[in-house]
């Protein structure tokens, strides 16, 4: 049954990713917003929902290692596995918003999380509220920038013009189908993966930072691959950066407000957090050296290789 759950979860997540991208592109037409903004809001929030549910449930039941490991592992997987695989399939062009707003916010949140965890060995309720407030400020800045750029932003001919005729009812239906499929798929996948991992006697933290993190990152992988194949490259990159921002600010923020998250495993501060910071930081040199504003196949293979090394060292360590 565990293998069946994993397979069914993967199928549902791919279907959910397809409908989520479709509804996001259609919504961008209706709101006259850039695809990057849609990827950073609608897609990111929906694909971060599995992380939120897993982390909240784990914190409430006393398994804070799973709460933290899930978010740290998902952020590592989003860049190492998801971005790497997506770039291998289709090289990604980088929008200016990447280094002017999105990446700096992700990096600031990542560093802030490190100091929060190191200082008190937990995320308290007020610290959770701080993380969540940063998300609201970021979204306000994002939407303000999009509004200012609306008149001057060139039309992108690569998107499916047929989606511009989609009705609001159809967009909502697609979004609901995508959200439900992603939720159900993540539940099946995580349930099966955890059961399989526990049968091998692996610790909760390792389960969370590898198995569960990969499981809850499958929506990002499905949405990004589908977007890349459709040449929706702005959504692919925006989805990943946005998901990492959402994971720290909303997933850990909301979870900590409801139930403070304690650091129970020393490896969280000596291993996992540094891998997450490293994968976040490496995006800038990858984006600018040697060919600027492009993450191609070679860099994709590098990211996937680095992620495989992280998983191997984490399990063996």
C-alpha cells in the first residue's frame, strides 16, 4: 500500500501542477499582471500548502523536527532538485526582479531564520508573527512594482493566447482542481514515504529533510516542469523563489504563531540550515557567471548533483 500511495500521490501532484499553471496564466491575463507576479503569489501559495499542513500537524503533535526539517529540506529541494531539473529540461531566463527584489527577500529571510533558531533554539509566537509580517510587506512591494510596470511591460508572445478568453468561473474551477489534487497528492505521497522510511529505522529529522521535503516539493517540480515545457519560464523561476519565501515566512510563521517550534536536533543548526543558505546564495553567481541572466543545462546538472550530495551526506551522517 505504501508504494501505491507514493504512485498515486505523484499522479495527483502532476495533475494539480498542470491545472495550477493553467489557472495562473489565465489569471495573469485578467489582472494584467506579469507572469512573475502570478508565480510568486497564486502558484507559490498553493504549492506551499502541503508544507504548511505537514509542519503545523507535526508541531501540534510534538514533532518539531519534522516542522523545521520539512521547510529547510523543501527550500533546499526547490533549488537543488526542482530548479536543477527544470533548467536541464529548458534553460531559464532570469527576470530583473530576481536580483532586485525576490532573491534579496529570500536571502534575508533565510539569514533571519538562522539567527532566530540560533539565539533561542526555537521560533516563538512573536518571531512567527515577524516572519509573517515580512511576507505581507513583500507581497505589497511586489504588487506595487507590478502595477508600476503594467503599462511598460512588453507583451510575451510565448504564452497561450487562448487562456485569455477563459472565464472567471473556469479559472476558479481550475484553481480548485489544482489545489485539491496537490493537497491529496501530497498527503498520499508523504504518508507512503514516511511509512517506507520508518521501516528502515531513519530518524524523524532525516525523514523530514529528505523524504517529506521531496514529497512536498513535488508540486513545485510538477508546476515548474510543465511551465518550462510551455515556455512559461517566468512562472518556473518565480514559483521556486516565491515558494521558498512562503515556506519560511508563512509556513513557519503561521505554525509558530499557533505552536512555537523548538529545535530538538543539533544537526538542524550544524548541517541543514547551512545547506539551505548555501543553495540560496549560489543562485547569484549561477545567474551572472559566465553567461548573464540565464540558468542553463550545465548549471542545472550542477544543482542536481549538489542536491544529491546533500541527501547522501545527510543520510550517511
